[in-house]
């Protein structure tokens, strides 16, 4: 069967003196005008026949190594990426067809930003099948040299690793070279959540705020921001004292939209303490008064927490509101997520079983509950060591 070149693939530039003659089918090594060495090798096509593949290197020995690797892959039946498929083209396809449908909109936007800003400019022109661990290592080194933060570099590496993992799973490439390279590990900054007394101060300070119930739900139930803003009154049973987390609210491409919860475990029923039930009843009465005052202009959307004209709260505005009220109460600046962090920490400090805490806040794993959110305060550690010291303290020296 005659051999044919793969579609869209161009032969190398004009060849200079070739190396010693090689056996039929073993690949031919030539020196190009641009000073690079290249090798042509015929590989089987999935539908039958053969196509010519090229590898390039700065020396005959480098090309020889690549030829040997290609030959091993062909003989082992390992996948070879399409010759014309670049990293940029694959990342574009992966983003639209694989990643975007399975991640949340905000996560997809973050992936696209990392791909456009870091991955494509530095790795995009590389052939997917020729991307090596050395390329990935040099990519990370270049980011560091440009002053890109370790956390950003870590995220860019994670996106590349995920994309290559899917390429390997689909048998486009034989291995995930990004997994062979260690990404930067930024020093974790320990964040101190608000203490119980500080949360009391915040709730006291916001008692007369029209959205006082919002602060109570954040502080006591530990819900995610998107979950709180996505709550509707048909999710809340004040008679039974149960709240059901069924959706999340996000701003995507300038529009507010609801989506399923972050994970399957995030959809859950949360029992309501008496003080939360009372606060939500008061909030419901206040919202009804606003609805009656606005009349037909009030939208029938059913959200628990709204603007004064009945529209859903914008996530960014919600964060600014909480931070503003913390400042007004004389409290330290916090991320809104720190209220969730503090809720988990207090529950664990009260001796609540970790599995119960995990179900209350909708974590996917116990590890997340214990290692990421299980903050241990200095007072907790002092109390624990005081108990230990008491076992050995015989009163000597008093």
C-alpha cells in the first residue's frame, strides 16, 4: 500500500546532507536549512495505510532519541496525537467540549483566562504529541521569571494537567507530562475567622438592618454565598424548621443566573435553630411589607434575600455589604467565606462529629472539613495543652 503524508502536514525545509543510511521504515534523519535536525517516520493510520510524521531536534542524537520513542509507541500500540494538533487547538476544543459543560460558570471563566493569558502564549504553538515534561518545567520557570505569583502558576499548571489527563483518557496522547512536573506550592496563609464574640458583635450591630437575617444565615448555618443568594421561600419550611439547599446564584457574563449546587453532596437539608427560624419569620414579614408597598412592580421571583425592589442580590454587592457592616461594627476585615470557615471551626470545637459537620455544610469529603476548614485557635490549643499539663502537674514549686 503506498505511503501518503497526513492531511495538512508540510514536509521539512530543504534537506542538507543526511546521516548514515538507515533501514527501510526506521526513519530518515536530515539537517534543515534552519540548523535543526529532523526525522521522517511512517506510522499506521487508524483507517488503514500510513502517514509520515516528523520529529525535530538540535542534534542528530536528540532526533534519534525521539525516533526511538515514537517507534516504541507505534510498536506498543500507544496513541499518537494527530500531527497537526497544537496545544492551543486542543485546549480550545477541551475547554468548549469537555471542561465548560462539567464545571461551574465562574470556574470555566477562570480556566479560559488562564489558558488565554499564560498557556497559549507560551505553549500554544507546541505540537500536543511533542509536549514534554521539560517544556512544562520551562513554562513554570518562565512564569516565575516574569513575576507571576506562585498561586497563579499553580492554577495554570492545574488546568494544563486536567486537559492533558482528558487527552490521555481519550487516547490522544500516551501520558500526562504535566503530572511529571511539580507545580509551585505557595505558602498557605492561615486566616483567623471571627471569634464567637465577634460574630455576636456583628449580629448585634446589624439587628436593625433590613437584611439582618442574611447575616444570621451566613454566621449560623455556614452556607456558601451562592447558596444563600439562591434560596427561595419554597426552600424554607419555617413550621418544621428545615431549609433545603437546591441551587446557587451566580453572575455570569453580566447576568444573574441560577445553577445546580456545587456538588451532589451540596444539595442538602439543613435543620434550623430556633433563633434562625425567628429571624427568618421577621425577615419574611419585612419583605412582605416591601412587596405590598411596591405593588405590581415587585417581581414574583420568590427569593429569600432581595434588593428593596425584589430583585436577587448581586454576589459582589453581598460581599461588600458584609465587609462594610464588619467595618461599621469595628471588626477586622474578612472574606465573606470566613463566616463559613468560622461556622465549621466552632462546630468542631463544640465536639460535633466531623461527619455531621460535613453534612451540614455540604462538603464532599471529610478531609475538606478537617484540614481546610477545621481551624484550631490559639485558645483551643492552650486548653488542650493545659489539660495535658494537668496530668503531670503535682503542684511542685507552688
